[in-house]
C-alpha cells in the first residue's frame, strides 16, 4: 500500500483529523446545491443511470451520505434497504429529514474509517464525492472498510476525482479563462497568510466565473492556485472552489485511489467517464444559467468506478 505523506497540519476550520467539516453555512450551501437545480441535474447525469440496475432488491450502503439524495434515489430504484452515514451531524440531520418518509432508509453518524456495520452486511456500497473529504488517517481505511462490509462478490460504486480536477480551471461556458486566471491572481493577493476556510470563502465569494478550481497552501502559509498536481502531496489539505461553495478537501492523486482499490482486492469492472458531449448538452439544457464548457468534457473532473469485491 502507498504511504500517505502529509506536509501541512491537518487541522483547520474545514480540515479535521477524520475528515472535512463544512460548518453551518457550508452545510446549508451544500444542501442548497444538492437539492437545487444544479444538484438534481447532476444526479440525473449518468451516475443515476448506472446505479439503477445495481440496487434493485439489494441491501445498499451510502458512505458519506451527505444530505441523503443518493439514499432517496436508491430507495426509489427499489433497494431492499438503504443505510447511510456521514461524519457531520448537521448533514445527518438533513439526510434524516429528507428520508423520513422512507421506512427502508436508516441514517446515522459514522466514520468511513470505522464503519458502524458488521462484516458482509451489504450487497452494494456507494461512495460518491467522498474520498477527497477523508483525512490521511481515514483514507486508506475507507477502502478496507468498504471491502469488509460488502458480501463476497458485492459491488461498489465510487466517484473519484481525477488529477485534472486539481489542475484545470473549469470556467463558465462563455468566460475567457485567461481573464478568470487574472481575477484569481488578484484575489489571492488579498487572502491572509494561513487563511481559514471562511476567509477564503469570503475572498472568492464574487468569483462567479469559476466552475471548479483548486487551491492549496505553501510552506509559508500562502494560498496558491494549483496548476499541476506535482505541486501537491497525497493527503495535503486543499480547497476546491465550485459554483456551489468552497469545499475544504484533501488531495489524493487518481493513481493513489486506484492503488487502494486494487490492494483491497477490488476488481474494476467498468470506469465511466460521465462527461460525454451528449451528457454535457443534456446537463446544460437543465441549467442554462451556468453551462459547462468543453474543457469539462475533455478533462472530466471525476470518474465513476464500478468495482466488485473479489
Ligand atoms: C461532497 S460531500 C458528498 C455527499 C454525498 N455523497 C453526495 O454525493 O451528495 C462529502 C461528504 O463526506 C462526508 N465525510 C467527510 N469525512 C467523512 C468520514 N470520515 N466519514 C464519513 N463521512 C465523511 C462529509 O461530511 C460530506 O457530507
């Protein structure tokens, strides 16, 4: 197994020893994005299609369930039972509210590095947009725990960020990336040394042309715009600015994700690049205010891995 090196202290107002915390405002922003038109367009964009055939009649686990949208979807697709857990109690509260009408859904607080379930409890596990939220203490254990709680032959679906999501500047469709780069450089000059997540959020709150980009802190505590993953070390705290909110995240290269899947005896059945031209157009039709650009299609920010426990 690869060693995860950490070059900056893990704790900040967004990076905790066992994962990320978004804070009250962040959880509200996340819930707004997930339940709103951006989130629902995203839920429809191909990941949902892949899930539909997998979950029918199955015992499903949703790791890092957030506000419970995938739990609802799995229930709607005929799962026999759905268990969801998340480290942030505020998320769990919202997920419980969102699923309160569904008897087969159970939500609780839990840690991806120490899942609150017996061995061989689930037929299918999903872990979507989660690994980049796990601290180095939890990251490798998440893959081991997924393996443990699945039955032999059980399936897992993981959405894992690509290295492009840490090095590309995705802008809104009609924005000039060079102008957005200049805007970012100007804003960075205003960010204090050793900034908090709240301070970075505030600094970039009007940078609406950014769809996704990534920031990290250098050894002197200065925030910089990541242009190449060689500027980052596995396990390093980062911040991902999206149109919905600024996410405190941790960097893991896409190669590290694959190594951890394979060393925990998963077989990779299929990898879905859900950012096809057709999906971009479908997605854009649902959210004309901030359409996705071609960069997003050419360099998808995440891939969906369909794997089986060997
Ligand atoms: C980007 S959100 C994704 C939520 C959900 N999977 C979705 O797609 O809507 C990442 C989630 O991971 C959760 N998380 C972070 N560290 C965790 C940990 N150690 N165990 C469980 N969940 C964790 C966060 O609280 C957050 O809700």
